[in-house]
């Protein structure tokens, strides 16, 4: 039996699937059945966190191969959570278990639902952001831009360096496939410092940034590293390109 504090692990919901995959690698070998309970959604989470928790629960249906004998229960507080949150739970869970009931969800969407969420646009941000256009030849300018803005927002040096490094890596990776320019936007308010990177390179892997870490940390992809160092990472991708939004809470 193994316990993990979801408030710590699930702070950024993108970290949960790699943890489940590691758990299964340890405990479900030779087709041994495994059971788990995970509650990433609770009353009081920020709207951005709630949205990523919902994407996470949809992606669980993609992350675990059907032949793996894994039974996972996701508790929901039906007395306090909003009806829209419960309706979304029905779309991402094949089976609904109540106090005296056990039935298939009539609105379960499976992989198609996860795919739809992954390719949707992120909600618009309030306020006017600071903005810069960058090219592959001037990636260092991205680091400088984020560092200056983060310093002005009062971020501690360690958070500032980690965030600027993550943005620079994501920006560089986003221009390797096609396209010549990307866009960085930064919002700063009383509750969060948010950096958004948009690049023209689409991503087809629904689990990008959620695969287990490689044995060689130097080869870990930039999304995985961003997920480990930022408070929240949101990513959506379509034919028009990929948007990654990094949040640092104040």
C-alpha cells in the first residue's frame, strides 16, 4: 500500500499520470491486478487547475493500456462540487459508482473526448499582456524577456530562473519543426504570474509532458521539466500550432 499527498503531487495535475505509470510499473508486472484511488478535483481549486484536472482525468483513458489490470476510483464530493464539474466527470469516467449504484456513464466520451479537450483553445486571459515575437536565432532574448518581467513582478530568484529556463526550452522546441517565429505573452496580477508561449509546431501526442521520466535527465523533454518546476502548466495543440501556458502562483 502506498500513499501520496494529492495536494502536493496534484498541485500541477500533469504530474499525476507519470506517478500512476510509475506505480503500475512497480506493482502490476506479470499482469498482476492493481487498485488505486485518486482525487485531484476538490472544492476550492482555481478554475485553471480545475480545467487541467478535467483534462487529466480524460487523458487517463489514454494513458493506461486496456490490457493492464488496473482499477482506479476517482472520488467526487457530489454535495459541494458544481453541477458542471459533475457533468464533466460523467464524460471522462466510463463507470459511475454511487452509494447504492454501479452503472456505465451515459455520456462517457473515451479517447474522442480527451482528443477534443486537448485540441480546444485555452480560455482567454483578462488584461493586456506584455508581448514579444521571437525567432529560433534569438532564443536567448526569450530568457531575458521573461527574467526582466518576472523580476519586476517580484518573483524569487529560483522561481524566476526555473520559469525563464522552461520558457526558453519550450520556445526553442516549438520552432524546430516548422515556422520561423513564435509569440510570448506575459500577464501579471495579484494572484499569479503567467507566461504563454505560442509556436507554429503542432503536437499530436496527447500525453506530451506526461510520459515517465527517462533514465537520463539530460534527455527529458522540456514539457516534462516545465511540469515539474511550475505551479501549473496548460497545453493545447491544433493544426494552427501549440500554446503552452505556465502559471506561477503568488
